[in-house]
């Protein structure tokens, strides 16, 4: 069994924040793949279903970002899931908007949600790093991530979320390359391999058959032919 976790903050106030892109990904996956209705459990919201060949639980912690690890740990204990079967979807300042990368293990890079998860289950879990871009200065980071996505972000955000929905079965089955390709095909559909087309073979032009005209029939008598010859 796998546990997919989307990071964010609970409540309508934060619903469209950049920091909540993980929640948005969970909602997209649940909607696309017919998961159970969300229900309150593990200090969060949980939904169950199947992706590819795997049974998967989707979790949205409602502890607020800096305590996310409590909810994740509670779900892992209940389902008896090891850290390497956990995948956390989160916003990533160090990736440009619309970029998406999968990573196993590593540091938390100052992300409060990841820091909390590190404290509760260690670092050996998988992450889906969803790029939101950087405001340019570290002093502006808090306001940036807790602000709603701009209207100009709507198209690429929708593409990334739909790509996560498309690729979720591959991710559950451990094929990270196909997952990232599914996201890329949504974001840059024109980069898909062109379909092979077979050009129609031109048939060689057929030469018109020559029609031979038969010689005229000469009905003159032998005497007439001789007379005509001398009269020329």
C-alpha cells in the first residue's frame, strides 16, 4: 500500500495559496480516479482508492503546515506503511512555475511541512516537488507562499494538476519517469513525439499507347494502277 500526502494549510482562507498546491494535487487525483469521499482521520482528511496496481491512501494534513508530520506519522502507523512507501507533494521555491520533479530522500530546504515530516518519520520518503518560482528575496518568501496564485498562473497550474492526475498510477507503481512525462505532456503538449505519416506513393504516369493508322485500301485494278503510274 502507498500513502500520498499533499501539503497545505486547512480552511478556505488558504485554499488557493501557493503553499497549498499539494492539497490541490490530492483533490485532482481523488477526482480523476474515483477515490472514496474525503473523511476526517489522522488529524487530516483521508480518501482511499486504487492507482495502477496499488491500493493508495491520499492524505491532506489539517494540523497546519509546520505540524504536518504528526498527521503523516499517524496514517503510517495505522496502515503500517514504511517511509519509502510515502510520497509527499509540496510547493518548491527552487523550481520554476510548471516544473515538476520527483526525488527520494534529501533535506527539507527550509520547508516547514517537510521539516515536520523529517522530525516524525525521517528523510527516507519520496517527494513530488511542484515548482512555484521564487519571489526573488528570502524576506518575501513567507508572504509569497501564503498568497493566492495569480490569474496569470491559472493555465499552467491546471496543466500541472491534470498531469499529476494522469501520471498518478505510474507514480504508485514506481515508474517516476512516466509520471513526469505525463505532467510534461500536459504542460508542453507540442513536445509530444509526432505521429508517423506515410506519404502516398505516386504511381508512374502511364504512357499513352500509340495507335497505328492502317494504310488506305487501294481498290484500283492492276491496269488502272499502271495507267496512273504513266500519267504522273
